[in-house]
């Protein structure tokens, strides 16, 4: 018997979801998305903004275009890339918020531990005196 009454998602769909999320597992791709947030850019503009080399940039743009996150629109001698899936920003914002919350919790824990250690050191000094 199944623990859940909801149907299981087929493995092929889970693989497609995993492939989609791999796009976000690369810092360079996140840089590209950040640049394209303000509108379409060509490879030269993206290279100037990100500091990535043209070959590396082209590789990432191809992967992101094939994943359906970006579109490529030829204009004259250039091609402009644009985000077609606005959900990418929601994913990024959710991830950033979650990471920020976790870092804040870690900082709070560290500060509490440091304060406790400081008080314990003060008590030890006072008892030795």
C-alpha cells in the first residue's frame, strides 16, 4: 500500500525537473540571469557585465536557451538573449531569502555562543581574583 493517495510523479518528469534546476547550480548562469533581468542583451554586453569569456558565455547561453529559460533573437550582426521564464526570478528570490534566513540564524547562534563564552570567561576571572 502507498503511504500517499496522491499519484507518484514519473521518474522521467523528475529527471526533467532535476535538469531544469541544474541551470541554477552554476554561478555563471546566475550572473547571466541577473544581467538579463533588466532586459535583452547580446553576448558582447553580457561579457562586459559578467567578465566571462565569449566561449564560456556562449556555452551557458546555449544550455539556458535549450532549457527554455532564454530566447535568442537575431538582430543585425548580433543575437540578443532574453528571459522567457519569469519564474526564474521567483526561484532565485526564494533561494536567496532562505539562504539569508539560514545565515542569520547561524550568525545569531554564533553571537549567543560568543556572548556565553565571554560571560563564562568573566566569571572565571572574577573567581580567580
